[in-house]
C-alpha cells in the first residue's frame, strides 16, 4: 500500500524522475517479495526476469508498430480528412459523443491499450477540439471506453485472460459479465454527458 504513495510523492514532489521512480519500484518489490513476504525464492529470480523481458519486448514491438502507423496517419493528414467528413454529417456535439463512444468501445474490443493510445488518440483529439470537448474529459471518456471494450464479448481481451487464469469456459464469462457491462455503460453515459464530474477540480 505504501508503493503508490512513495512513487507519486517522489515524482510530483520533484524528488525523483519517472525513471528513478521505476527503479525504486523494482527495488521495493524485489525486497518485499524475496525477503519480507518470501513469495519468490532468490533462485527463481532469473525466470521472473526472463518472463518480464518477454512481456516488455512484446509491448515494445506493439508500441513501435503503432508509432509507425501514427506517423503515417499524421503525415497524410488523415485526422483532418476524417474530421471534414464527419462535419458533413454530424453538427451536434452530443451526437458526436455517441458516435465516439461506439467507436472507442469497438477499438477497446480489438486493440490493446498501448496501440489504441498511439493510433487513435491523434485521430480523435482534433475532432474533439472542433466540438469543444475538454481534453481531460476526452481522456477519461477514452480510458473508460477502452476498459469496457476489454470486457465486451466476443473479443474482449480481459475475458480471454480471465478464462485462462481461472480455467473457466469463455462462454460462461460472456454471460457473467453482462450485468457489469450494463452498469459500465450507464456509468459511461454519466461520464460523457456530465463533464463536471471529470472537470470539477479545474479552476
């Protein structure tokens, strides 16, 4: 419980950089798991490092590919072309928000959060600015939609991870998450159409 406090105080208090905070986190977790809780034996650390390296390598490959596609889209002015097309058919901010939510839920179903952030954010930010949507409000809408997408059948990533982790059939998980998805959709509508909930702390 002290870890997030130490990291946030270190970064926002100007005591450490982000990289130093990451190093502190790794050291803190190493000491906690190996010497205090003793969840991992020292002889197994090499396996943990190898598994972590594979995971980070996969993430870096996705991020590199997403950055390459993002640069191409920006160079070809794709966001501006999409915005011009949307403005032909959607003149109302609230209709745009409905379309945006549907699009982002589909993105959350199909893409991981790293790729989605790199590729989709440069596309939607200029459009949101044109409709007068606050960037912080947009960021909260974006993250909420992606989390809902991660739980939405048939291709929500978290469903497959849960199926593997808990050894449950995927169709059973489809049925079990429906009430939670309905609740999340209701929360999304509140977040989307009551921006004061996201922006109350701004001056």
